[in-house]
C-alpha cells in the first residue's frame, strides 16, 4: 500500500513537472528505413523530413533496431543508426545524413527544450585524425594533418550545436554557442549521452542540460546570449562531416523531442513514444508549403543554403534575394545564407569575398 501510494505520487509529480511535447521525434512510426522515403516535398508526411543525404538507398544511411536506442527510452521501440560515408555528399562536398522535424508546431518561440540522446560505438567510430582532403578527394600533398570537423544536431544558423573533431581535444563531444566551445565530454564508445538544448527564444539565450545512461538531466551550462532562431524546420538531427573523408561512421540517436518548459529531466519521458502508424505514402490533403531549402540550384542564382563558391565549384555564385554568399569553410565551401551576424562567420568574412 505504501509503495503504491508512493508510485502514484511519483507519477503525479512527474506529470506536473513535465513540459508539453510540441514535436516528438520518436522512431515508433517507422518500421524500416524505407519508411523515411515516404516523406517528400510534395508529400510532407510523418515526423521527419528526409532529403539531406547521399545518393545511395536510404538503407545505407538509416537503420532501426531496439539495440540502437538508449534502453532508458522504454516507450520507444527502436533507436536510429545513422551513417555517413564517401557516398554521403549532399549539395556540396560535405558528407551529410540529417533528419529535419516535419511539423506545423512552432519550435522557435518561448522557452523550449530540444532533447536527444546520442551514442557511438567502437565500430565505425567517428574519424578524428585524417589528412585534410583536397576537393578532388586526393590527400593534401603538403601533408598537413588536421582533424575532421563534425557538426551534430545543429541549427542551420549554428547558434548552437554539438561538434566532434574540433578544439583542444578532438575526441571530445563539444557543445558550442555561435561557434564557441562552452562544454565538452569525452565521447566514450557505447555510452549514451543525453542532452537538452535549453533555448529561450524570447530572451535570445541558450543553455545545456546533460547526463549519461539513465541518469536524469542536470543543467551543465547556464543560459548564454545567442542569436536564437529557427523556422521550425532547420534543426538537423544527424551529422555533417566536412570535408570528404573516406571512412564509414555510425552514429546512434534516440529520445528525440521538443517540449516547452518546465524541462522533463527523466530519461525515457517526454516523447510519449508516439504513434506506431507509419507515415502514409498517399498524397497528403494539405497543400505543400514552399520548401525553404532546396536540393539543387534552380536557375542562375543560388537558393538558401546552397553552395555558391569554393575551390573547384562551378555553379551559380550569385544568391537569390535576400541571401548572401558566405564562405563558411574557406577555401572549400561557400553557402547562400542570411547575412551573418555571429562570430562563426566573422573569420570567413575577413578571408573571402562574398556575393552581396
Ligand atoms: C525567457 O526570457 C524571457 C524574456 O527575457 C523571460 O521573461 C522569461 O522568464 C525567460 N524564461 C525562462 C524560463 O527563463
């Protein structure tokens, strides 16, 4: 009786403390990797947009299994294994496998928490010490050794993100605000790292909650000023590796959801598991919205986030209004972006002419 009362009280306490899930990125609606292909610009179904990936079948980049999730996510059937390899180049020489929220919810106002858990194993581990490759894929003949930057779970403007392969300890998973390191942890194989980006879009600040395994999240970095913004469809769950590396890497994700406050700190709560109904491949009844990101340049001007410059690039260098060509990784890559305001781009701006 005593135990039952305690359990009821605990459940009640959790219920009142948890925020409301605005978008669940649970993988329960997906049975196979092919289910991710049911989403398209003209059929925007399911919880994820899937267009930022390489040329091979989706099964090469995404796979589902109960063994791919943090076991603490009890209501989720599967976790996701997300892979990048030399075939993963998308719209540039970067290798990318990224899922984007598909939702009508506003994921960019108030105080929101972007939750996810990430793991790597010793097999197909993320690269850290490759020779920096030139754009045609041959090794840099100067032999300059460099680590391979990975951008993980980032917003398009990079106001906050995780990175790997950067900083004083490139084997750490590093949390950044506007390109500046604020916190890091050794990215130990086979350990689950749970995170929530704590974003106050009203105040323009972002902080970080973190834990490992089944431990509750604790706040590890208090909120810091940042140019917080999202159009609710530019948070990238996945990995961007720059520039081309030959090796295959596997990254594992589960426990993905966005909630408003107060934060749910218990690992395994929050997504609600989601529906198990797969996204339908029949046409949606809603009118497709105009994509804010496109997969190819259309015409003489480059569209938002498309490549507009860099070594060996021969495509459009003029950006469609109101975008500016920004050298985000000179001399390799320039991208049509909104005018940069954060420190991430300042170095690039000094180094490279831009199309205004
Ligand atoms: C978010 O910022 C607004 C504006 O500064 C502030 O009023 C509000 O209390 C903040 N929310 C939280 C949860 O800190």
